[in-house]
């Protein structure tokens, strides 16, 4: 929970997954998702993009019915 729309995304660098995490890997990058968050992220895609103003991760979440202006939080209702 959190953010102005109800849920917020959080990415952190971790040494490895917790025992209950679901692990996804693509192009040598592993993403660990905790069991509470997994249902909100089903079908989501994580991309890294770069532009003249910098780079960052973009999460395309088909479960989000609305997002806030900054794109860092979402709602599923």
C-alpha cells in the first residue's frame, strides 16, 4: 500500500530472494516479487529506458485501472 493512488511500486537492489519470493529472470536480470504483491503484478512488464533527461525503470501493469500523475502509484479499483 501507499502512494496517492492506493498502491506504490518499490524497486530495491537485493543480494537474493527471500524464501517465499517468486523469481523472474530476463536477460540476466532477476526480479524478486513477494507473495502479497504478486497478484497485483500478474502480467506486468518491467523495462529500463534511457533518455536525454536520464534513465529509469518503467512498470507496465495491466492490473492498474488508474495511476497518479507521477506514475509511481496505482489503483486496481
